[in-house]
C-alpha cells in the first residue's frame, strides 16, 4: 500500500468555501428496471485524481460513461467548471476518456491516432504536428509514431491511448481501468508515471478501478461504490484507516471483523465485548451508537502483534491462540491464528530480522495484542 | 541402463530414423490429400474446360460436328501441324459490337454494384446493429429469396413490370392514365440485377460491420468527431474488406449476366453474356464465342488480380 503521492497540503474538499470542478448532483441511471447508479452526489475538485473504486457491477463505469456523455442520466445533473453538461453530446464535451480496451483506431498510425482529436477541432496542421510530437515525447512513444496499433505491445498501446486522450488538453480526463491490461511490474511503474503526467499537465483525473491497490496509489481521494451508491468518500488513508462500514473495511485491504456489543461508551473511548474474539476491545475513539448496541470491530492484520510472551497491561486488547497456518512471503509473513472458540485471525508481520529458530512456528501457542488506536468500530 | 542401451542400439540401426521419416511422410501425405481434393476439383472443372474453350477460340469455324477445325492435323505422314488462329480475337477488337457489349456490360455491372452498395450498406448496418435476437431472423429474410429458383424470380419480375402487369394495374387504379413502359428497358435490367445480387452485397457487409468494435465509435465521439464524420473516418475504412468483397461478389457475376438482360432488357441492352449466347447458339460460331468468353474472363480476372496483388503488398507492408 505504498503512497506515491505526498500528503497534499492543498485539500479543497475540506474547505467548505471551495467550488467543486465537477459537480455530480443526485444522478440516477436506470437500465430498464435495473438501477445502475442510485442517487449519487459527488464533488470533484480541480487537479484531483479521483478514483471510483468498486467491484464489477457496482455502477462505477456507468457513472464514468455519464461523465463522458455516452449515457444520459435518468435523473440528476452533471456540471463541469460551472457548465451543465448533462445533455451535451460526447463530441462537444471538453472531456476525454481513456478506454479500458484503449480503443485505438487500427487503421491509423500512432501519430494519426493522437492527431485525430485535434483534427476534429480544425487545429492548424503545424500546431497539430507540434502538439502530437510533444505528447508522444511525454509518454515516450516518439520513436513509434509511424507504427500501427497492432505493431505495439500492451504497454505501448496504453501510452498511445493516454497521449490521444490528453492531447486535446481536456478539462477532465476519464480513465476506465487504465492499467488493468498491464502486467504487475509494468502496472506499478505506470502508476507513478500517470501521477507524474497528471502533475505536469494539471488535468483533473477521474479513474475507475476495481483494484484497491491501484486506487490507493493514484488517488487524492477515493469514492467506494457498492450497488450503485457511493458508500464512502475519502483520502486513501481515511478509507483504509477509518472505514465507515463493514463493506468498506472488507473491500479495501484485508481485515478481521468481530461482531460485539458496546459495554462502555465514553466520548474518547469505547469498550466492546466480543464473543467472536473471546475478549474485550478497548477502542480509542468515540462511537455514536446506543449503549449495548451490536457493533463490529475492524482490525487490520498488520496492526496485530504476535508473540509467544504474554503482553503487559490489563486484560483488554489481547487474546490467546494457536498458529494454524503460516504463509511466508519473504518481506512479511501471514499467520492464521486459531482462537479458543475456533475463530481464525489473520496477522501479518514484517520479517525484520532473519530470525531462524526464533521464528514463530506451526502449533505454537501465541498471544495476539494490539494498541487501542488500532481497531475501528463500525456500526453498519 | 538396459533400456537406454537398447534405445541407443535401435537408433544406431537407423530403424528409428526410418520409422520417424515414414511417419512424417504419412503426415505430409494427409495434408496433400486434404489440399488435393479442391485442387483436383479446380483442375477438372475449371482449368480443363478453360483449356478446351481456349483451344476452340484459336481454331477456325467450319460447318459440321464439332463446328470448328481441329488444332492438330497430320500434314504429312509423320509431321504434325499446329494451326493457331488468333483472327477471332482480332475480330473482337475490330467489331464495334463486341467493344460496345463489353463496355456496356462493365458499365451496367458497375452501376448495379454501386446501387447494391448504396442500398446494401444501410441494410447490413441496420441488421448488424439490431438486437441479437432479431439479427438471425433479418439475415434469414435477406437469404429467403434463394429458396426460389433465380430464373423463376426473374420471370416473376416480368409479371410485375409488364405494361398490363401488377404494378401498372395498381398505378392505373390509383389514377395513372397511361401505363409505364418498364419491361425491356435498362431500368428493368438494373432492377433485376440489383434485386438478384443484393444478398451477395449484404452478407459480407454485415459480417464486416458486425465485427466492428463499437468502442472505436465512442472513442471518435469522445475526441470530438460527429457521428456522420465518424462513419466516414472510422466505420467505412474499417469495413473496407466487406465493401470490397461485396462489390466483387456483385460485379463479377453481373458483368457476365445473361438471363436478366435477355428476359427483362430490351433489344438495346447489349451485354456480353447475351452476345456470347447468340454467337454460340444462333450463329453457331464456336470459335468467336469462345474468344468472347476468354476475353471476358481476362478482362475481369486481370484487374482483380492486380488489385489483390496491391492489397496483399499493402497488407504485407503493414505487418
């Protein structure tokens, strides 16, 4: 979950006076009886990389296609830079899209593909030539200008598609699963390059992806979608560290979820008794829920300490178990620890030292412990 | 160890090599058999008749059976004489009748092909863009006329187009004073050819249009291209293969068409197929008729071959 982008000082979404660049207002899209996008309201600010994240069929692509103009909302409005574009046809919108399949024109060379958009606008020939050359240089495809798409590799096609969608200097660039077709190494490399290009050109990006790691790396903010609704919007850190629901906690990264009952409710901490855990969570943040309500505690695997020794302190935030499975991943190890009640807990630990014999092994009796700042209580 | 030794021994004997060679030979034999059947078919039913017709075309006409002179004659006891007569070909070029017939055929076929393309493209487009459940039904409707004999369908047009035919009767009923003369005009010939060959245009066009990735049109729209322009810049170039195939399938048989001009056309709709028929059956001049046929074939085949060569070279340069 590497963070490529330094935490931005500039966070317009926190400023109530800031004007959103893209304003999606109560947009609904129905296909027959099926509701693909359900009353979505979303504000995206200038210069953002906003990621729409969700599983297949969650409506993220439909929402993107409505921004591009390929679908018309059943209800609601979309405006860009203060202009209502809800009913504007795609060929008039100052919006460009990079398609998942890249959709390069197979009968045109790389150069002609990139020039296509400019030629529609009747830009002067010499200017087209310069801008195309400049764009191809930016994506390192200048040496392939005369090739046809079928003579390029997947990664090269992706670059051409990016160049083609950026050359018109759109107000908004929509990217539909931009990196899905690339292999893992290339994908990582390209993620950083996308961010660099976005920062160079200052174009606002909206990215649709099902890959949470990709969203975490690229995004200034993420909108998690489920069943046509946006269930949570926030920075990658907020989404990961403070999931608002079981769905978000479970969808982003891996998580241990424990059902429990609120036994102590204070403004700065709560205690949750969980039969699933066989113990009590002491969570260092307040919760707005009725006393004795059923809640869920989300605990990330990397925030749990595993040890053969009993941790110090009182009886909260600890549990005893037996190591059932170990997956050694080189940089880290994943332990599945079976608790007394049979429930398995996932724990990951970085392999900081070459422990050898000190390493925890199968069937070892271990203690799991965590800081009270680590778990998060979700009420839905 | 034993096994390895044994294997080495067998190999040393060359048995293995012999057997594998044999096997490879068999495999190649299979391929030859598969390729051989169509090759033989073409040889027997295309090349051999072509040679026979060519042979007739360079001989002299005579009265008798067969109505042409043999190519080889025994001049003396042991000397065989070969007589080639290219006068028939020279005759084709000298006589304006043949030149006009060829020209008229090509023009008629060309215009018919263009009309077929103009009607067929929207139809094929409509079918390819219709709901998948509808597509097969619509395609079936396109092919439905094939269930009736071609000849019968052309005859049916006579009934429709005649001065006292169905169309004229209907028009007169609606208030037309004089019947329209439609039969035995060039209009009827075009109508007949377009009607008969339209399915051959639609089917390859449909295949090409159906294969077209719709995302490309979305991409074009996204880049600021209006639908009409996107059609010309994206759809047409990417369905070029279907357009060429459809045009060839209509143009080639239309050039040599005999039935339609003979039944629907007037005395002035002179097409090479009709000339050929008259030369063969009315004049009984087999050599000239054969020369007409060979000349027509070359006239059609050579441009197509040049065209395909050029296409192949361009495709090769792309790869």
